[in-house]
């Protein structure tokens, strides 16, 4: 009979003077940029050679924006797509198309981006916070608790590259005859059980900013299920008026006239978007593969858990969220992992405790917590038309589950170029820290 092996002492942590797992920073988290190549160069060059950067008129129109809108609508699985110059603009345009204004309430999750609530406030309506669950997206039960006669829209934000609770949220909106706006800014290319995100809502918005799965640097899109909503969105994105067949503003058509934005996408941006769209499935597949591999390698750490995924094979795969038993363990782990070299290159944000995730967290948005005006006396919380909504609160503690989950979760970006060595180093670092500082 062999004698039992002696207990092995855990390696000394780098934060305590031990040897770090790695000394080379991880790749930056800008997914689409790693796929830039000949197609992007060729399409943008066509626009430049034609000297026609505006989508409506020029020396030799290339119609990149129109082509992108057609192909993006087909990709998402909706009748209409409208290209805009940012995801923030897409939210503003989408809310205007839905007719949101004073007297209305819009339900938004506590984990989102500041632009989501900003689009509501600028139109004079009141954002109402709803809690999240282990998907890190809207909790349907809390959404139903927050619905009242003033509720006009529910915003389902598919955060951190994965789908939210689509089916129950869709059912709630149908039940109460409320509009559904899907915010797919962080999850372009993702799907829920074979159907693309962005095809479930009355309106959906996308962002093509640098951090997103496909990128044009800045840019976005608004997708709609009806022509009426598309026409309203079009006027909202184009200084307030529709355009005629010649591409000129139609000042006689007052059906959709409004006070719009200058939110049009230009032709070079559309050329980039067109090239990136063709690569989007490959970009997401690359991130999913690496994330699932890493997640499997970490799954044997006692006490460590992950966000709940409604459809793991449909997620974009751009982020891994690791959940710890309590905030103290999460705080220790992020410091220890960073000391082990699990940090991005300069300019990146990754391997952070989600309490440091800035304007993604509701109580980190000063303008929201303090109910600041848009400008001058334009303050929806002081508008008499919103009197019934003026007691809403946005300070920390408003959403207990969101506060709890955020406090004990680490966020790690998953670039599509992570090597097998990178993935192993991340796994080794987690295991090293867990061995020295057990979670259970």
C-alpha cells in the first residue's frame, strides 16, 4: 500500500512576493479591429476615390449606406434597418420613434450604459429602474412589479455580449401592451435559440463603437418591425423630416415631421460596417470558443460561479463574468489576479471588479442619482406632467440584487485573438489564487 502524498503547499502569490503567472499583458479588447483587412480597405477606398462621403449626394455615389442597411436588416431578421452615427444616437432616435415624452415611464435595468437612461431623460420622460437576475439582464418578475399605467416602454439591454430573458419580457410587453426596445449595443451578432437579438422588439438599437463585436469606431443602427416606426425613426435621425426619392428633404410631408438630430451615417463608416458585417459571425465564434474553453477550465474551482446564460451557443462571447461568494473574495481575487499578470495592454479595461465598471452601473451615474436637468429648467423630475413619477429613486440600494451581484463579480474581456497560452495563463492564475485563498 502506497503512503499518501504529502499536502502540497500552494505557490506564493505574486502580490506576496512570489513569481507571477505571466509578465506579458493580455491583448486589448477591441474585437472587430482584429479582423480589419483588405475588404475594409477596398470598400472605404471606393468611397474615397469616388469623392462621395455623403450618402445622399456627391460626385459619384457608391450607396454603401443603403447596401449596409439592406444587409443588416436581413442579418438581424427584421424588415427595416436605419444606419446612424452612434449607439447613443440610435437610442435617442428609437425613443423618439416610439413617441416617448413627459408623463411616460420607461423601464430600464440597473446594469446598462448611461446612454440608455439618457435617451429617456432628454425626451422628458422618467426612467424607472428594474432589478437584474443572474443573467445580468432584466429580471422579468421585477419588471412586472414596476409596470403601471404610465409605462410606455421596456428596454431589454443584452449586456456584456449575452442574451437577456427574452421570452418572458416579450410576453410581459404583449400582456400589458407596452413597447419593447431591445438594446443590442453590446451583443451584435448574438442570438437566442436561433433568432438574432434585435428581432424580438418593436425597435432595436445597435452600436458599432470600438469595444463592440463589429466596429466602425463610432456608428450604430436602428431596426424596426414596421414601416411607420422606420419612417418616424428616419425623420428623427435626419433633422426632423423624411426624404423624397431624390434624397432631398421633403418639407411638405408633415406626417413624420419632428425635431430631429443630425445622426446620419456617412459613406466611409458604412463601408467599414458593410465589411465588418460579413465577418461578424466569425468574430463572435472566435470569442465564444475562447470563452467556453476558459469557462470549462475554471469550472472546477469550488465556490466560483458564472452568469446564467439562456443560450450559451448564441452569445457573442465577448465577456466572462465570474461570480464570487461575497464582495471580500471578489476584491481579493481581482488584486491577486492582476498581480499575477492578468491585465490588458495599456489602454484596455479588463479583469476588474464590476463595482469599477463606471457608468454601466445605475448608482454610478451622478446625473441620474441627483436627477439633474437636461439644460436650464428642462428637468423631467420637476415637470408637473411627471408628478406621479417624481418619487422614483436611483441611489445605491434601490436594486438589491443588482448591487449584490455587481459587488462580487469580476469582468474579463475575451478578445478573439486570445491564444491557448493566454487562456491557460488566465486559468492557472485563477487556480493559483483559489488554492492560496479558497472560496469555500
